[in-house]
C-alpha cells in the first residue's frame, strides 16, 4: 500500500469517527407555549432551556429543540 493510500485510509477513518460522534439530542420545548411560527423565537426559548437550536415543526407547529449530545 502506497503512502497516499495510507493517508487516505487514515483520513477516512477520522471522518467516520467524527461523524459517528456528532449526535443530536432532541426534545420538544417545555417553555414555549402556543403555536410556533417563528424559528428565531423558538431557538431563543430553546437556548434558555440549555439547547443550542430550535425550530418550528409538525402540523401542529410546536417548538422542537436540539443540541449536541
């Protein structure tokens, strides 16, 4: 196996390990009340709950929070 092939294998393994570790934890917001029409407002409420992001989802438009696990 040549040097470039070895470097490629190492980089591929590092990429796979990084992707495997990047999991998201998700939860409905406990503080957001009412229908959710603004992703920005949802994200702000989610940040007060310790999450890094939030967006409005679903037919009933509820606020859904996410963060890295």
